C-alpha cells in the first residue's frame, strides 16, 4: 500500500431527521472488520490539531457559549486539539455495522465526545470525521476516503442525501433533504511536511456539489499513519485545516 495524499468528498450517517443514502463505492467487509487493519488498529489513538478561518483568512474559534457558532475571540478553556481512539465495542454495540469503532473527544470536554466508524481494508480506507457541535459542518463536505492501488488521474463519483438536522447558517442552510454529488480525481503524488515527518502522499481533488453550491476537501493519506492532513472549504467560504500531530499505540 503506497502512501496517499488526496482531496476527497463524502458524507454518511443518520442523526435525528438526517437521513443518508448508501455510499455504494465503499467496499465494506462482511465480517472481522478490525482484524486486517494495518493503520487504524484497535488500541491506537490519533491526535489532531485544527484551525478555522473565514474566507478572508481571519482566524475563528468555536464559541464556548454556543458550540455550533464561531467567534473571533479564543476561549482558552476550549482545546485546539481533539483525539480519535480506535476501540473495541461491546458485543452487539458497534455504532456502525461492519465498521471499525472510533471515538472522538475534546478532553476534558465530555459533551464533545462521540462514537462512529471507519472502514479499512485492501481496497479502500474511509473515515467518518469529527461531527460534534461546530464540526457538524463536515457532514456537508467530503469525508476522508481513498481507493487503494489506483494511479494518478483515476476518477470516480458517488452521491449522498443528508437531512436538514445538519443545516446551520454558519456553514449552510436548507430545508428537507439535500443531495450531494461527489467527484474525485487523484491528481498527483507529492511529499507533505507533517508533525510526524515528511511523507510521500497522493493528492486527490474532489468536490461535493448541491443546490446550495460546492464544498471541497484535500486529504493527505499515508500507509503508516492514515489521514495526516485534511483541508476543507465549506459552502459559506469557511476553511478548516486538520493535522495529525501525534499517534499513541504504534
């Protein structure tokens, strides 16, 4: 498996009145979904930093009084990192059927804690991002996702429908169901500087188009550490940059 850096799109998961169509091009194993993971092994913890900017490039921060909103003033009580733990769920309590269980959290803020899933196998790696509070915005944008063993220039497409429980004036507002049309292109292989060193990556440029406009995501994936850099551009022009800064359990 080569190391990959890419720009992708995808959306999944139902919450409240938010419904989702199946993501057909993701290959998911029928059993033993954690056994052959080489990156996202049970017991590992991945730590990420994040930055938020408006379309003018000014820094924004999550509002401590209303965590779905943003402010220009940083509250020091809110951490600027979050972690993703790969865990073994109790029998019969896997959050997403046939997916490796992951838990996101902003320690020590327990109300930011959420569980979801990822897919890792020889054909593809597919990851639900953090989607608590302000990070619900990422439901409207590409999810980190890569087809393995494909060459530069490879393209593919897919669709997803999400409900209006994900709607918010900060990142995009709508009523009812919203159809997202995804396109992906593996653009090139390049070296990417990260907190874990310089990594060879494959860059993939993708978009999610809807009646509201277009979102983008650039993700950098390595065979050793998984998704090491994730850059979003949302419907309202907001930019979110997420970087892997540390991994425990290797």
